[in-house]
């Protein structure tokens, strides 16, 4: 038990000192059967989104997701309660994805929309065109991210989409913060260049043939 101010009332409750996510893992390894399902639910969207953006094929995602949390369960005894849980967990996630893709190099990287797969409702006019443009842009962005080198893609997904701090990304991927910054900068530059090449050059219509640019008074 702990007070509102965070001071422990009873000794030995190390989860009292932890952020809630870390406390869930501590409770799980201490035998609380309700803690692990709650932890999986809490991280389901971010882990599954990472699998999508890292190019894991749709038919492999569910199995890999389950494998990741099996690894989390097995590694729970090695978790240090003083460490933030998110970078610790994403170390497992990133390594699992690397191993999966290393073991099946022939699998083509494919990117799909992050939203759950379900029939799209009819587009109400006149917003239908804007919605279609938005879906096309999202699909293009997924493909552009997919063309990045894996090292840059890992950093970009964790920083720009998962919103993890640079230090946490370095911890998760086992690289210095300076390397995180340089990979992130190269990834953003590559996306900016891809976007520039995607946009058509702006052109100005010339006057019709035979039409003078100036009208004589």
C-alpha cells in the first residue's frame, strides 16, 4: 500500500515506486494473474503499430505479437524495477522483429494502413475526395518509410510515431544517443526528398498560341 504522496506504508511493495506499466510487470512476476493481460492490452496498439510500420507481413503479425509477449513473460525476472518499462519492452520488440526479418529475407516488405482492416463507409460528397487523398497520402508514407534502411526506419518509427525520447530509443536499440540523432536526421531528410520528388513541379499556364501578352491601347 502507498500513500497519495508516493511514500510506502508497507515495506516490500516495490511496485509502489514504479510507473504504472512497470508495476504491472512486477505484479505479474510476483504471481498476479490479472497483471499481464492488462500489460498486453496497454501495449497492444503501439507494438502492433510498430510491426506494421517495420514491414512485418500481415499474416505474420499475430504470431510475432504473441511471440514478443511470450519473450516479455520469460524475461520478466530480469526486469529492473528502477528502469522505465517502455524502452526495456521495445528492446524485446525490436530484437524480435530483426530476428523475424533476418530469418525470412525473401519476404517482401509490405505496408498497409494502420487502421484496423474493415470496409470503408461510403464517402460523403464533397468530403470523399479529401478522404481519398488522405488515404493515398498515408499509403504513400508507409511505402516511403518502408524504403528506408532498417536502422533508419527503426529510429523514425520510435521517435516520430511512438513518440519515445531519444535516450529511450538508444536504450531500446542498444545504440548511443548521437547515433539515434544521426539516423533520425537521415531518415527525415530521405522522406523530405521523397516528398519533393512526389509533388509535381508547379507550372504556370502560358498564354494561348497567338494571344499577345500585352494588349495595345
